């Protein structure tokens, strides 16, 4: 059974391009509630830990450099079937392959600078939310 929470980040490219408001609007219009949110600039060590799951992939060091290139918005979101529903809303990793109307199709520039992160499983949503937020930062 799926849980009703997922974790997202609005990545440095989308923040720098002025899309925080538009992306949050799309997320809320799709029926997600914001349970926790913060605006932060990750250190290299924080981004490296967050993406440790990808450390053997060829793009790992570029990904860490990109994710520390500017501030991000991190959030825990709630909706029925949240993980799958959110990945449908954001579209494919590569924005040229993302379905029309999805967040990545509208706001992303490249396979790496792809505007948003979305957890890929309930277990990872829990781990990723816990990485950023204490129990006192969730509402
Ligand atoms: P995310 O974790 O950010 O929601 O993205 P995803 O599941 O669609 O893609 P994933 O395979 O988990 O990759 C994580 C992030 O790494 C960057 N990436 N770069 N240069 C490349 O070939 C490449 N492939 C992936 C992207 O920023 C991707 O979102
Ligand atoms: Mg992923």
C-alpha cells in the first residue's frame, strides 16, 4: 500500500529562473498539501549525502555541483498516492521526453537542470523528508 507523502525540491535552475511561485502553484492546483517547506542553499557535503544513492553513476559529481550552485526549495507534500501522482505531475527526467503540461516540460532546461526532484518510492520519501525536516517543522 502506498503512503500519502512525498518529498520534493525545486532545484537551483528553476529557482534562478524565477519559477518558485509557478511550480508551487502547479503543485497545489494538482491537489497536494504542503506539510513542510524551507528555502536553503545545500553544502557540498549535504548534497553529496542526499544523493549518495547515485554515487556510482557517471553524473554524480556534476549533480552535486549543480545542486549546490544556488538555493533550493525543499518540501514534504501530501496527497493520496503521493509518490506516483507527483512523478506524473513532474514528467520524465529528460524534459525533452516529459509529457506536455508537466512541470519539467514547462520549466526545465536539460536532463540535469530539470527543475524539480520527486521521491521515487515511499521508503525514499520518508528518508528524504527526514533528511531535511525535524518533527517540529511539519504541519
Ligand atoms: P529526481 O531524483 O531528481 O526526481 O530525478 P529522477 O528520479 O527523474 O532521475 P534520477 O535517475 O533519480 O537522477 C537524479 C538526478 O540526476 C540528474 N541526472 N543527470 N546527466 C545525466 O545523464 C543525468 N541523469 C540524471 C538529474 O538532475 C536527475 O533528476
Ligand atoms: Mg530520482
